[in-house]
C-alpha cells in the first residue's frame, strides 16, 4: 500500500529544502530552538514539506539523514496533503476549511486548547499553520496569546507566503526561516521527473511563468498551462491592436488564477524589455519572433518598465487587502497603443 501524502511529506524532503532544515536542526541541537518559527517564502516552494518534516522530527525526537523526494511523488503528495490520514496525535495542523480562504478564530482557539493539554506521547506538541497569512484579525490575536505564553516543549510553525501581512507582534515572537527557490539548473533538472514523458516537456517557459517556483511550475504543466500561455499572448495582442475590450479580458482573468496571469505578464514584460535593450542577445533574438514583439512595438520602453513595476507591486500585495479587480482593470487598457505610446 502506498504512503499517504502526509507520510511522504513528513519523511522525505525536496532537495532545495535541505539547507533550511539543517538551519532549523542546528538551532535545535544548540538549544536555541524558539517556540515560534516563521517559514517564509513564495507560494509553491514547498514550505509545508519542510514544516511537516521538522514537526515529525520534533515529535519523534529524530535526526539524521533524510531521503530526497522525486518531483512526481512530491507533486502527488502536495496535491493530496489535506486528505484525511493518520497523523501524529501531537501534531495539530490547521489549514482553511473547504470553500474558505481564511483561518478562523475558532480554529486557532481549538488548536490552542489542544496544545494546552498533556502530550499524548510525552514528547513535544507542534502546531502548523498553513498559511499563517490566512488568519483573520481575531485569529491572529488569539494566536498571539499562545506565542506569548507557550507551554513547555510546544512549537508553532507558521507558514507564510507574504510575511508582511502578519502583525508585527506575531513576527517579532518568531524566529525566521527563509525558504528560497533553487537555482534554475537545479529546478529544471528536478522538474524533469514530474512528467510522464520528460523528454517531451519544455519546462523552461513553465519555470519562467512560475517565476522559478517548482510546485507552481508543476501546477502549470498539469493544468495545460502551455495552452493558457498562448491564450494570454493572443489576448494581449488583441488588446494592443484594439480588437478586443480590455475589460472583457479582465473579467475572464479575474474569474481564474490571476496570480498565474500576473506572473506570466511580469516575466513577459521583463523579456521584451531586455530584448529591446540588448537586441543581439540570444534572448533578444528569441523574443523578437513572438507575436507580442510586434504587437507591443508602438508601446514605449519606459511604459513597459512602468507596467512591469506595477505588476510586481500588485503581485506582492495579493491577498493583502488591495482591490485586485480595480488594479487589473486599470492596468490592461494601457496596452492599447494610443494610451501607452
């Protein structure tokens, strides 16, 4: 019988997560392991894998080498990680309930109550929040009480895609563990194990669209992102040649994965800007054959710079209270030549 998603993610690790794991274990070994830890990094980099493995080691008082997860098994486990499974009785793993995007105050209070009880195994007690960014204000206030007065051998692992969204009072009570994307060559080599026919998968555009985030690239591959990629180019060409209404395009994108759209747009803007500045480079020669190269010719390089900056700012504030719909509806019309030239 195959391992559950929880078993996979708590017993193996993605290769690039080994460094932060060693940092965590070094603090543990030196007696500097605080009660609160903030695992920060982009969505899709595998922070939950790191958190579950660290939690299991605390709960079972284990250390030593750990096997590396292959891309395919890691992706399957990530997709099914919230399915019911047997877990350690002293692991309290909180994530948004179905059809909700927030962690509620009731969830946090229930977890805090569980942490106050005697350990069922005479070892540690661990709370994992996935993601801590999703806490409501009331939930964050409830968690703060536990962070201020944690019980003995009690640890809180807060997963955060956007740590700036967390209250300063919570961030200041946690040790930080930064989780970064692996280098391009390492990521692409690892991703080759995520397709049934690796030789037929061109991971580079998926990796670019995912901004180097491994599991996001896999999600794009499994959701036929290549077709989506072409649809985005077509839509922008039609906007830039006044053949479609930007607001109609916005309606379609806002109803889907707007983060994927904005990530792709930022990457595409960067590529065309670099190609304009260095037309003789390999990237410059490649991008000039794209349909967007001609469609965006009437747009000034300065305008493209400004739009790329706006898209990056919007990406950094997703989920932080900004009105995404208004921002997207304001950005798209600018790609009409008469407005962006």
